[in-house]
């Protein structure tokens, strides 16, 4: 019996301040949600971005 492989999933990084979907990433499912400081084009500075599935 073959093991089932977890497929990579596409998730979005959403700006905490504006709610814009600025980045998409592909990662393996499971684990904690990402919280990264990324550049927000609307605010023209780095802000906290959270992982969100569409």
C-alpha cells in the first residue's frame, strides 16, 4: 500500500493593515501559519503579512 503524499498548496500573504493580497506562495500543508514582514506597495513600507487560504 502506497503512502499518500501531501500535495503542495497555494496560500496568500495578506497585509494586516490594508487587507490586500500582495503575495502568493506554494508550501506544504500543515505547520503554523506564516507571519512575515513584507513590503506593502499601497503603504510603501514593510508591514506584517499573514498566511490565508482563499
